[in-house]
C-alpha cells in the first residue's frame, strides 16, 4: 500500500475518470479542483463570465460521477489556480481558496464552508496573509500529511511555502515546513502554469496550453507537462509530457489534485469544448 510519502511515477499511463462533463455552473473553463474524500465530493473553481479582472469565481460541488450538487459565487477572490479541502474530525469540510483579489489574483488566502446558492465577498471571510507583500496566492491542502501549501509571488517570482495545517489555522506562519522556488514546471518557461497539488513531501505541477493549429497542433498531442518537486530540497525529481486526453478538442490543462482513497491518484484536469460551452475532464495516474 502506498504511503503519503511515496511518489506517483509521472511516466505511468493515464486513465480517464470523468469525460467532458457539462455540469459546471459557468460556461467557462475550470481553473482548479479538489477532493473532499470524507464526504465524496469534488469541488471545482471557475472564473465567472466577465469576472477575470475583478477576481470573481464560481465554486461548484459535484459528486464522484460529475453530477452537479450545487454552486456558490466568490466575489473579488482571485483566479482560482489552486484550492484545497480540509476536513474537521467530524467530517465537516472547509474550502481553502485565494482571496482579496488585485487585478484578478488573490493577495491572501481564506477558508469557508460551502453554502449552496450563496455569494461571498472579502467582507464575509477572514483573510490570511501568510507571506507579507506577496501576490498571486493560491493554496492547496494535503490531509494525509495535514499540511497546506501556498503558491505566491514575491517581486513577481513564483515560490511555494508549506506549513503544518494546524499551525496555519492558528495563524502561526513563523516556522514553515518548506520554502522553495517554483521550478521545472515546463521545459519552456514561457508556457503557462496551470495548477499544483501537495502530497506528503512531494509537490506536483502542471503546465501547458490549449491546442493551437500554429503553435500547439492536436496532431502533436499537446504540450502539457507534469513535474514533481521534493519540498525539503526543492529538487526537480521528474518531468514528463502527458498525452492524457489528447483526443479532446481545445484541450487546455486546468488543475491538478490528489485523490488518496482507495488508491492514490494524481488527477489532471482538462477543459474542452467551444467558447461559452466549455466542458471538464479528469484523467489520473496511479
């Protein structure tokens, strides 16, 4: 049985889990997703139509077959590149996202409970600023190791910090578990970063772009790359191109998450479909 510190081999073939589901509330692409494994819910973040500059997001709750279980709106939170789910001892779920958007990206992070049909603004939540002066804050949570990571930018340089989750909840940011540079997400540093996930001492990254007939044609099966960093050393342990979902139209990589039960999966999100009618697919490696 895999332990929390064992690494998923990025060279293993990908399998399809959810295929071109159309149950997200907004017709936009997904940005990130996370699992509530206690309650068997899948949460997916989207930027709302016309809401990118303001940082307006839509949070979807789905079941494990991709069926819609509700949504809520987050006004002025950010771009949704990362998110996480924390479960209390009674199973209650907290959703972690960025918050306090400036030019569409969060200057801090927050947590809140999902309330179907609700709208939240910065005034409705308690915002944390764990990295002073940072921008583009995006969290992810590993419940197996009880840690939280926050991707952020200082002087426009992307980095990660990782904390013990209980210490972070108590607003003790002084002694992070790790502080490392974002590196190795893609062989081409100009290709957009598309998501990350924390699992034990490993941090997985996703980068790539949608299909484009000139620069990223479907015949080449895309330019999406997965990579893995060790949080203690910052070492790039592995980097591999993935052809998962290569038959999708549009095929933009969007979001990365780890599902641990019953077997650890590294899950890769993809957007497909036409503008105004985007769809969401998830592939996995184990």
